C-alpha cells in the first residue's frame, strides 16, 4: 500500500517532475536551514506549553521556563542535523543567536496573551501530533500528523490547528495560495473520515508566529497571526477535486505509479528550481 501525504501532493502541484524525482525515483535532497530548525523547535515548545496547560493548569504552563526550553531544543536540533549531515554546518552562530532572540519574543507574547488564543473553559486537548492514517481507494493511504487538536465541549466541535513560523506573517498572496491552505482542508477531510466526526463540526486554523515586526508602525503589532482559510462545502469540494486530480495523474487503479512523462516546471518550479538543468 502506497502512502500519500500533503507534502507529496503539495510538491506535485508545484512541479510534477520534481515529485517524480523524489517520490518515485527516490532521489531526495533535504536542504536544512535555520528556518526549518527554528520551526521545529518552536513547534516543540508551543506544543509542550499547551499540553501542560490543558492537562494540568494554565498557571503551571505559564511558569514553564519557555525561553530555556527553546534554547535547549534549538541546540539539540542543531546538533542532530549537523551529525546527520556528517558534521557539515548549515547555519552560523549569529543566525542561532538572532533566531533565538526572535523566539524569546514570540514566547513572551504567547505567555502574556495566551487567553486570547487558547482557553481551558469549555475546551479539552484531544492530542498533539495526532496521526492521520486513512485508507484511500486503489491501494493508497493518506498519512499525516496534526499539530494540535482541541475539542470545544460546549458545541461538540473539533478545532484543528497547524503551527507555522514566518518571518513577518502571511500576506494576502500566501493566504490565497491553495497549495498552502489545502493542508488543513485535507486534514479536516480525513480527520472527519478517520474519527467519524461530522465534517461540519470541524474547524481549522493556522496559528502563525512571526519572528519580526514592521518598524515605525503607528499601531500595536502582534507576534501571532490567526488565519482561518475558507473551508466550507464549496472550498472542500474544490480541494477534493484538486487532490483527486493528483491521484488520477500519478497512480493507476492498482496503486502503481503511472509511467507517463511528468511535466517539468521550467522557470517556475518552487520546489528546487532545478528542472531547467535536467
């Protein structure tokens, strides 16, 4: 049984040929960066904070040494990547110091404004990194992990959150990019099917943390940006059609990869922009 993920689908939408190179030929190039390492570290700290808040108390969560936790995780993740790369460095000490400083400001903001984003009254934590493992037709399986799942016990509504780290937040162009927004719509679709929860009782939200704020602004800025993509029935149907297009273009009725010529996105490939060299 072949496993299908949002990452595969996203890469195919950007560049079918790069999808083929990575997921069929098995030629994968991982480009580690300070951005990905910082994102992983921030995920871990925020998820720990919310776990303690919901499973214990908000007071105990706010007493956590979040800044120290971030530093520990950044060091650990940095060392793990360097070791996996055979000792090759992927960022400088200056980068580490700068990004850590940004992370401290984000965590201070979340701790101070926590009640604006997460409440215990009427809510319970369903899980962190909740796995999706749903059988699709034609010997395929959708897999994924949801960052945060919380239940509104009053309305019997499931809230699915995806944490994103961003330099200065998402602008209107990013918000309008279905390649970005389809992630949570896919998670909503398959969470509903896997856990037999009515799809109209599932809400989704991107929880975007911003490293930097605009300078010389006349109004206060927030380190957290909430974004709820359109996820009603029309938007879900369009996403399902796009996902089906991906499956139909890449796999046959038995789940085998189709032996066709996959398009090279020369000049517009967002994946690695390498098609022009192939």
